[in-house]
């Protein structure tokens, strides 16, 4: 379990803030990524930078407070925004991007619109990458990749700002596992292309077939297949592809999520939130009572609900969409979220 580093005492935090910092290390940072609690990019990359940036520290405290809610969380958000906006122009741009990225997530938890800031961060990261070279090993490239994965339309509900399609423009062709989503870059390539409205259903099916022949840990394989199938179902819902086997795909996705759920019981390295988006995709287009009940029970079983606005909005919007659809209204989860004035990243 991560411990508060010795230098945290030099940050001048009061007891409440020190407690928030400790809570972020213990568990809160898992809300920023899908990698394991003990071996993750947040601890090794982000936290040492807090030692040198008041704005970044304020963003971390704001983010942790946003998961609890209440008046204090909004005060910490205001403080983080003031420090973020006053970051010197000569500041290392990677600090600016890190701070902005965390504020984006805190904004979402508090129910604010946040994709406008994400749009600006993506622009800044693109310019920085051009200025410093496009090597995949640089901090600039890694930060752009993180922002690009957040920018996917398919897992943002109620989005107001158009996607820049950063991944499809800058990040295609990578290998290995992306550190924040925990997904293969080859799958993220396909997801990015699907966001362009391209029918790549055949490519996704081939990807799934290839994955089944590889020596991949069972739990990872199940959640990756669930995400791949969810991409197919999303494309069908958006009319980017017309699929004749939606029922079969839905059953397969549910089976993979079930296998992943079983693995969660014995493997603490897994992050339960990886199942959130596939379940949401099934739920947003579900028309039968059994599937809707399945999604509701699975989300509750994953223990993903909490005090943050974003955690409670997801099931609430699903259920409101179902009820209004039953009453004959032509609504979607996106349109309902927009009515409520919220933008939600499904992660």
C-alpha cells in the first residue's frame, strides 16, 4: 500500500489537507487510472511533482475532496483553479498539463462542465509535442496519449465540446498497454477510429479473434474483449455500423464481465472500474427489463457508487432514460445528461 512520502510534511498542509493527501495515496488515485493500486503511473509520475508545484498539489487535494462532495470540495476546486490559472508561462508545460488533467476529473466529479478545459489541454499538448519532437518516449507524448484517451466521444456522456480526435490524429500505431486505461493501444486505435464514424466492425471482430489466440492473462483478456464488444455495440447504437448479432454480442459481453467480476474476488491488482464503460454501453441501449436489471445490479455489485456527483449521475441518468423511453419519449443518455447540464466521463 502506498505511504505518504516523507517530503509531504514540507508542503505545509494543515491536518485536513494532509488527510486528503493520504487518502489520495491510499485509494483515491485509483479514480484516475485503471492500472493496479500498487504498480501504477500516478504514484511514480505525478506525486513527486507535487513537491515542486503548489498548483499541482492543490489539484490533487481538490480531486480527492471532489470524491466526497460537500461545500469544502467546491472551495478547494476554486483554489485549485486560481493557482492553475496563475501558473507562470515559463512553467514546465508538463506540470501545467498534469494539473489541468486532474482538474478536469475533479470538475466532472463536482458536476461541472469540463470538456472545454480538456479541449484546451489537448491543443497545448499537441503544440508541445510538435515543439519537442514526436518520440513516443517523451513526457509530452505520454501526456498527449493520456489526454487523447480521455477525449474519446464514446465514453463521454452529455458532451458539449466537439472531440479533437487526438488519438486518431497523433497516437495511432503504438504497441503495448496504455498506462491509464489499461487497454492495448491496438484496441484504442480501433476505438479512436470508431469515434470518427467509420465502420470498422470487421477490424474489431478480427482483433477479438486474434486476442483469443494470444497468451494473455484471463482477467485482462475478458475485460479487453468486453471493451471491444462494447465498441461494436456503441457503433451500432450510433448507426456507424449495422449489426445483425446484437443479442449474441450482448450475451458475450455479459459473460466476459462476469468472468472479470470473478477474477476481482481473488486478484487485488485489478481495478473494478474497468467494467463500468462496457456495462454502460449495454445499459444505454437496453430495451428489455432483464437487461436493464442486470446492468443496475452489476453496477451496484461493483461498488462504484459514492458521494461524488459523477458516480451517482451515471445510474441516475440510465434509469431516467429507461423510464422516459418506456413512456414513449425519444431520448438518449446523452440528451438526458445535456438536459441536466452535466458531462460525464464513463471511467
